[in-house]
C-alpha cells in the first residue's frame, strides 16, 4: 500500500511489515500529510496482523525531524494540534501489538529521533546521526523524547543531549544505549529483516503479551509527563527564539537567540 510520502511493504510470507517514510527531497521530514499517512499505515499493519513492524526512511536519511517550514509560523493552538498528531503516531508505534524496529539509516533528528524512541528496538547504520535537536530551534522535544529518551540513555545523558541539541554518531548512540546495534550501512536492511523475521517466528501471543507487560512499566507516570510535554511544546510557538531558530534554519544562517 502507498500514500504520497509513505509506503507499507510486506515480506514474502506477510509476517513483517515495513513502513517507509518516503519524502527524500526533505530528508523525510514529517509534515501533516506524512504523519497522517504513517498513522494509517500503522493501523493497516496492525489490522493485517503484522508480527513485526519495521520503520525506516527512503534514501539516505531516516527522518530529519518534524517539518521546520511547516512549524515556523504555527500559533500555540496550531502547535497543540501538531503536537497531538505527532504524539498519536508515536503512541501508535509504542502500542503497536507486535514488536517494532527502527532501522535508522541516516539522520534521525528531533521528531525523527522521537519516532525511533517510540519503537521497541533500534538498529543503526554506521553513518546514522541521531539526536533531539529541538532546543536549537527554540522549542523542546514535542513528541515524547522528554519521557522516552531518559529511559534508554539515563537521565544525565538525556539532559545533556536535549540541552545541547547533541547529534550523536551511530557508535556514540550505541554507547549511550540509544540504539541496540550498529551495522555497516549496506547491511542494515538485511540485518533488520533477519531480526524482524526471527521475532515474527516467535510465538506471537507470548511476544505481544511480553511487549504489553514491558510497556506497563512506564504507564503509571509517563502519561502525565507526556501531557505536560504537549503543553510545554505548544507554549513555545510564537516565542522570538522559536521564530528565529526556524527562520535561521530556513535561511541557512546561524540563529541569533534572545
Ligand atoms: N524540516 C524541513 N525541511 C528539512 C528538514 C526539516 N526538519 N531537514 C532537512 N530539510 C530539508 C532542507 O531544508 C533541504 O531542503 P531544500 O533542498 O529544499 O533546501 C533538504 O531537506 C536537504 O537538507 P540540507 O540541510 O540541504 O541537507 P544537509 O545534508 O546539508 O544537512 C541535516 C542535513 C539533517 C544535517 C540538516 O538538514 C538539518 O540539520 N536539518 C534539521 C534537523 C532538525 O533540526 N530537526 C529537528 C526538527 S524537530
């Protein structure tokens, strides 16, 4: 199945679905239509009983983030709806009945990193670069990273990464615990396909039950944290730093923050 900027492909025995964000001219940055299509593709894969779901990007990038051109002029109310949409897709990945794997094949910044964080597992190609870079744009991570990043890398590292907008190369990301495995770029697709097929060959009921149980660990405090994050994210739209950060990116110059 395909949408304008998203494709859903299946392996031969239709046990593993692969969701490909296919907007390579913008390094797969996520706009409204792409996020909506991702949501539909995830729902389709669940309805068709995928036993594993892979998320990746077309071309040389995973997802270079949320679409900055779209975000720049959002009002607080618009940013609230935008934040909700991104959260819905990340939540759908996290709640996907079967395991999900992010095949990080290049840049994974901001919202792209957050989509990878919402997956169960992450495998990176050796040239991947990963980080929550939102503060550099005068905003904060708005699709879950304030809650999901620390649980992978620990609180100290997450704070450093977010405060400094750090962009980690694949080996540093693995060292930090942000990805589980780094493989040569040319092997990424095969390694992830093999991992997904091994998971798909496991007893589905047990794997899915294990996933639900593992996810329970975070449910008591995470919803409140995510709710807080949504409000804080939207509240930054319209600030001078947000407008300047995004305008500077679009003008290809260094930002001058207040
Ligand atoms: N939103 C919108 N467009 C984006 C984008 C984003 N997050 N990331 C990249 N693009 C676009 C660029 O504007 C450019 O479009 P153009 O060819 O029409 O000018 C195209 O993708 C290629 O990007 P470019 O910056 O020219 O490539 P590069 O190889 O020099 O740098 C990055 C790649 C990823 C390092 C750089 O694009 C970048 O830093 N992107 C922003 C990352 C970010 O802050 N993401 C967080 C958003 S929440």
